C-alpha cells in the first residue's frame, strides 16, 4: 500500500456551483467533450425504452436552471452493470448511468429503459426504480431520491416506498403520459410539495 | 472486498441549509431526509474507466493552440476510502476559473479577461493505487454577489465517483493559507474545522518540478469501509 495513514474522515462536499456546465455537461456549447449524456441507451440494450422528464423548482416555486441530475439504475432484468453485483452480469453494453443539466426553464429529461426488479437486503423485491442524485448551486451537498413508475403494481409492496408517508409518495412517482412511453416527474427542492430525499 | 457506507460519515458534510450562503435558503429541503437501508441499488455504482478519458485530458494547459496565461501547477494525490486504501479506476473530473478568476461559462460576468487558451475542464481516472494527477493553471479568486465584497477563495471543483452511487462526491479543492477562508460561507458551511482542513491541498515541494511547475497534493477521501475488517496483527 502507498504511504498512507487512516484518514480522519471523508472529504466534505461543496456545491457544484453555477458554472459546472462547460466541465460536466458541455453538450456542444463549450470546447470540451461530454463524458456522459442524458441517455443510458445503447444499441444492444433490451427492455422498454422510456423517457423521464420534468422540471426542478425551488422553495418559492421558481424554476432551477442550474441543476445537474444523475441517474443510476439496473437493466431490464434488474441487474447492475457493476461487478459488485454478484448475480449474473448484464450481457449488453448498457451501463445504467446518465447525467443531465436543467435548461433555462428548469427542464430535465432522461432517455433510458425501465429497470427490472431489484431485491432489497432481505431478498424482498423492490418495485422498478431509478436512483436520482440532484446537484445545484445553493446545494452544499447533492440530494438522493428515487424515481418510481406510476403504472407498476409492485409500488404498493415496495419496502422503500413503505418508509415514506403515504401523502408524500407521489413526489417519487413518475406519471405515465397517455399513449406515450413518457413519464413526468417534477422535483421540488423545498416547500409543501417537497420531493422526498433519502438519508443514505 | 465488500464495502459498507456508514451514514455517520456524512456528518463531515455541510448541512443543506447554511443561511450565510444565500442560495441555500430556497434550495435546501425543509423536511428531514428519510433514513433507509442500503440496497443493491445504493451499494453499486457506475463503472467508468480509461475509455472515458482521452489522452491529455488531465492536462488543462495543452488543450488549445497556445499555452494559457498564469501559474502552471501540478495537482495530484490519491482517491482513498475511509480506511485509507486507494480507490482504483475512479473517474475524477475537474473544472475551474482561469488565472484571472474568470470562468468560461457564459453566465460568468466577472469583468476579468477570458483566456483563449484555457477552457478549464479536465478529467482522469485514478490508477490501481488510487493515484491521480492533473496539470493546470492556478485559478484566481473572484467576486460573487452573496454579500458585500464577497470573494471566493481560489479553488478547483472536483467530481469523483468511487465504489458506489452513495460514494459520489462533488467538492472543491482549496489552496493552503488562503486569506479569504474566514470570509467564505461555502468553505465555512462545513462545521468541523478538521473536516474543512481536508478540503485544503498542501504544497508539495518534493514533487514540484524545478524550472517548470509548483505542485499541490490533494487526497480525496470517499465514503466506504471494509465490511469485514482484518484482525489487528
């Protein structure tokens, strides 16, 4: 091992600030290439392709134009593209991660596939869900939430949703639009409609 | 190796609401975060390696036709876990202002010059021992509108992945003995003095390259402990 002593703690978080775009989400606007886009889709990925979109609001109901959102999810069979998932690894180039900056009107969107069922630590099935991390100016540390899908019967028995007061579960549930594989979920960083964030 | 991620380690982070940092007032949740057990979703994370990084992406001084203006520096260190082990193959992304304290971002209106030879973005992947290295320009301090005569201490923004989605870290690396530290609400949003010190790089004379560049060392410590610690020998 290299010369090290045990650290006296982790490195604290600091805000992503207002000027991350040219580094983290340049999307053609700056002289830098994107490591990530807002899509997890790969040519060989299997499963139902869906779009998740919405807007981000602050405590005054004002749109947040300088958020960065990241998603992490299993594939359609409920497997993660990470060797730490000791079950059978995905056989596609799907990686399950994407990143999106909000636009001037607070809009975000992700193109992905609907994930499969992932077991909880007791082996109980969790309803299909996507992890979402929210970064932004004014946010000293990112916040973690989850995206569930309105048309999944498994939500009723999901062990994590069960931890959330019933009246707040809608803040975690992306609602399917009629006739389209599009789900909408707005995020509220603060206020009456505040999104549920998890202490993980 | 199996890792655990004690929630207690998060006490090093700032609280979401830090009223001296005005932008946090309307963007911090009012309701308490809901505790939950980590499931496979939290315990795994994106895996990105060398294929994500192009040759030269860790040198911010060679991305344009000429050399940027300013003080050339080396920034290096290890990405580690809470036990001190190096975190290998972790993507490290950085972005920063130029030597005059101006970001290339279109919304930065600080009346300081842009440098046509400096974008200010870079990335690299930690090696098998967790080691990473960048060459860049020392960023300048800059004013911001938080309060009267507010200036940010010089800093480099860092984004690091680590072993799982809950090790994800976005932070800022500061420079030693910056006189602006006592006045910066973002730096001081971290309540513990020792934790604040972990955001400050150290001057590294040993790895300073004669006739070429000063060096700063910055170790990044991510969440994650060995779930099955070895007996002490």
